[in-house]
C-alpha cells in the first residue's frame, strides 16, 4: 500500500462526522428507523451453474432465508479464475438483468472466485455495472458511492444500484456456518464489544483518528475498546473489529458474536484466494459474519475502506449487514464485500 499524506479524516465523511456537526451522531443513533430497504423478498441470489459449490451454497441460502424461487438467478461461466474480463462480465450481467424480477434491490453472489472484473471488484461490478470510473491507476480517488451514508431506502429504486455481497467460502461447511451465523444474529440485539485497534503500521492506521469519536458517541449502546496494539487475542465478545495491518495475528484465539463485522485496512485483502497479504476470508473463517477488502491496490484512502462509525450507526439503526456495510464505503469500486447479506441483529433501535 502506497503511503499518502493524511487527509483530515472528518472531511471524508460527507456531513455525518464533521467537526461542526459531530453532535448529530449522538442524536442520530437512537430514533427508531423505517423498515429496511433490503429483505429476502427483494434480494436476488446469483449462482454459477458450472460451479457445484456455488449452486450448493445458493440452494442452502435460499432455504435458510426463505428467498423466493424466482429470485434465484443461475448463470454459467468457467469457475476458478480470479478475474473476469470485462466483456464476459457484461454478457453475464445482461443475462442476470433479463431474468431478475422487477422488485430486486440487491444481489448475493455464491462464489469466492472470480473476485474481480478487470479493475473493479466483482461486488461493485454487479452493483454499478462495469464502469472504469470506479477504477484508479495509481493513487487517485474513484467514482463516489451514491448510497454512502444514506437513509434506509430501496437502493435500486432510489439510486439505480443493487448493492452486492458474496457469500464467500471455499467449502460448503464454511458457507453453512457463515449463513447460520447470519440467521442466528437476527433480532438478538447483541451486547458485544467494538474493538478498534490503532496499530504500529502508520500507512494502514489511517482510520485511527476516528476512534475517539466512536468511543464518545457509541459507548453506549456498544462497549468500545480502543487498543494501541497490533494484536487482539482471547476475547469472546467481538461485535466489531477494525484494524490496519497486512497480517492479523491470533484470530483463532478470539470469538465473534453472530452478526459481527471485522476487516483490516490493507492493499489486497480482497484478493480472496491468492493475496500475498491476509485474505479477508480469514475473518469469516474465524467467525465474523461480514468483512471487506480491496482487490487491487487502492492506496490508503480512508474513503476506499469501511468507515467504522457509519457501519456501526446504520447497523444499529436496523439495517441489514449488506446495507450498513455498503453505506460505510464512500468509494467502493475496488473493494469486495463478503459475508451473509441479510444478517440483521438490530431490527429497530432499542
């Protein structure tokens, strides 16, 4: 990851977390929200017929979430590749669009690879369509996410995008465990802890200046622990875990609450199967329900990674994991969202 001069983090949060308006967070956390925009009725599962594991995951997810049969969209392409060429993706996307019911607002993919479409992540390509404005050659910003930090709305109806998450696993046992965690999280109002690690890796620690604000405004409802450390170990109540490192140690010693979100800011954590850094898959394998990573070098723009405050805010206000996580990334073109999309631990703010 190429270092850049630190851009004052508050200026990147488009009005929610500014020095002049930070008090709005405290009042925004507590109102009871309107019904979630994304649900089992308007989520489409996209499965690859040429990939038996993809089909198995799709059928299990459909059954566990009660997703209508017409919302299962089956396409076929050669599995096992990390990258889809733009032309082949456009063919697949056109086929999907021709098959989906009119009410579809979001997508769930059921494969690990391919995880990118040329210079975009696979989840952003499905969400926006392939568009090289969401790519960057070098340390440059990319096209903004119109869904960033928005209220609970139906994203396709409002913004003409379908936020996408892939139920990423290399075995059916892993996928089943992930899906079951997401379902188990629903309506539980978990009282776990948000662990925010300020690490020794200066280049990847660019979210740390936000941590004191999160502690001020989110504890309660969540317990927030800020650690000046590269390692978190032997914790049993993790609901959120945000850090910045190339490799995260001691994951296997921790326990995550169902519905937990966790990620590490680094260059290519989203290269799920062949990264020279830690793959974001390791979070799901350790027990998290959602994670995120970039698939190509993004440079350390905070806007290209999840903003912990915004993810936590929208999750607590009743969004699904898919909605809250997507709303937390201002420039998601190079990043992949993985996990169980419909996990909803807080169906309304208590």
